[in-house]
């Protein structure tokens, strides 16, 4: 089957499509119309330079140096110097997927034709993407305004033959990779260095990458919570569409419909339908409200990201030859706030998951305490909840909103910054912790369900149950759970449970 095509600058980019490009599952191209826009924008810069007009970052310095005039002979040197001087990132390297996503997002933005950059530079970035020659960039150093300056500078150092790249599975100096590929470095022209380092592609790439993982967490959390509900003999009544429609948030309706569908025909539910319990604890009864609120946060960030991915976040922006406008489209605040919201939303899914694990470990008249017979000599699943408690607590500590902080930079010229970059990096860290918490809840809930045999849950949950048990065996006595946790995480990431319930 032939791969679908995506046109940079023309087609609408989403997180899902960006992921497909990242995984080399889309053929990307630049159409003639976009090429003409790019060339026209570049010509506008050339024409303005010939008229001796002053343009920020082209024939002036940047930031606090915006009133310092740069001579014609030094204007090209300025662009190379911008990459060198701004490549001041520190810390661990960002995942290679993030670096590649950043290039994809930058190319899409540049192909809108408002950045004054040459087609040659854009094509070289495309070459890096297609060849999977991925720049190594540090994960710390951006304040999320004036663009993600430091990480973008590191990202594009290879264009001028500097920095490091991942080349055929090895980290090498850019010069070595270019020599092996028989490629020369590029000489940046006026405006081009500035166009490369201005933008929110670091924030957006991290947010995009984490958001796709978060979506997988949300869907799996709903499935796993259905397991847990069955494990503690929870009631289906709080999932009534009648009460949810009286408070019709999108997220809670999604969760309610999912859980009811998953548990349709459950014999376990039927077995305690007439029990005298009045209410379940909140971690069971309020699944629609808590999971639903996190779904709403996901939907909001997804909407904001789609706008951002298809925006021009450069500065100055070349509207036409007569209008080259210095503005603030590089400022990360529109993403920083919803990212912080999503960090809290992801943390809360882990928080309520940990509570359900705690609840299951109590046992009942069918399920033994700590989910294992002969407890005492066996600790059973007791200590797994310590791990989820630790992860949940770590996530809560990461919930302070990065966007609530701002530190003045560039001697006061850049006196409000978003810190969206910090929020985006935290978002991915929180989601990775969440994956582990939910995998442990899955282990505990499946173990608990074993004790209800021969009673079965709903058809879809039973399919999932059988699949999990084909990969992870019931625990009869204490064992090292590390392998079980790793297997559960792998099941989780494989999206097999989603496939079995769709």
C-alpha cells in the first residue's frame, strides 16, 4: 500500500499527522504554490535591504541590542553568530523523537511563506528529516519566549556544519556526517538565522509527543478502571447516562459511555446487583467526573496545539515588502497555560488510579487482602502500591504551573516569558510516570478478577483479561514483580487493549 502524502505549509498539521511523519509513514512535499510564497518572502527581505530600511534581527542586533545597527558586510555573519551565541542549552539531551518533531514543525511553519528564509535552507532541513540525521539538543535552556531560542539554535547548528547529530545509530560531529554524505554546510543569509531560532517548536514538539501518550493513557485508564470497578464489586449506577446528561461535560460523557459499553453483560455486576451497599468510594463512583475532567483538558490542549502547529511563530514576520512586522507570535503563553492544565490532568489520573489500587488491596469476601492467599508469609501486591504512591507523589510535585513564573531576560527588553518549555518537558515526565501507575493498576485488577472465576465480566473486558493472562500469569506466591510490571507497561503501550475493546 502506497504511503499518503502531506504538503508542508498547505495541509493542516495535527499531532496525529506529525507522529506519522515522525515515524516515516507519510511522504512529505512542498507544493509549487508554497515554493512561490517562500521565494516571494525571501525577495521581500532582499528588496528591503537594498532600500536601507532598518529591520529587526536583519540589520540590527537582537533583544536589548535591537537599536544597534549591523553593517551590510556583517549582516550574514550576524545570522551565523545568532546560532552560535544562542546554543547555550544544558542538561540531558532531548529524545531524538522531539528533535525530529521540532524540524517537522519548523518546516511546516516556514513553508507558510512569512519568514523571509530561502528554499535552500528549508530543503536542507527536509533532508535531515528524510535521512534521519537528527541533531542532538539539550533539554534545558529555553524560557519559552522570543521563541525556544537555545534548543532551536542547537537544532540548526548542523546547517552550518556545527553541533552533533545522531547518524546511523551513532552520535557524531556534524562535520563527520556531512563528509560521509558528501554534503557541504550552508551559508546563512540575512534574516535566516533569526527565522530558525524564533518559534515555539520545542514547546510544541514536547507537547505534541506527550499529548499522544496522554491520549493512550486516558483510553487505557477508562478500560483499566472498568477492571478495578469489577474487582471491588463497584456499582454501575453512577455511570447512568441520565445523571451524566444533567451535567453534560464532554469528558464525563465519553467516560460514562465507555464504561457502560465495556461492562455490558457482566456476570460479576449481576452477581451483586441487589447488595445493600449504598455508595462506592469516590475513586470508583466518581470515575466519570475525574477521568472526564482530564479528558476535557486533553481536548483543550489538542485544540490549542492544532492552532499552534499551523501558525507562524517567527519574528519579525514578512507580510509583504512594505509590511515586515515585529510582534510577539513567538511567545509561548498560549500553549504554556493549557500545558500546565494538562500536567495537572495527567497527575490526577495517576492519583485516582493509586487510590483504586489501595482500595483493591483491602480485599473483600471474595478477594483476599493484598490480592494473595496465605498473606503474612506473602506480602502479595502490597509494595506495588508503594511504587504508585511514590510516582503519584512525584507527579503532584511537578504540578506547580510553570506559566505562573516569569523571569526577565535580555536586560529587560524581554520582560515577560512563558516558561512553556519547562511545562512541556514536565508534561512528558508526568505522562511517563502515569503509564507506570496505570500498568500497576492493571496488574492488581486482573489479579483481583482471578478470584471471581468462573464469573465473567463484560465481553470486551473478558477479551482483555484473557489477553493479559496470556502474557502475565496469576501470582500464587511472592515473586519479583519487575518483569510483570514491564510486561504490563508493554501491553499498555502496544494499545492492544484499545484494539480489543474497539
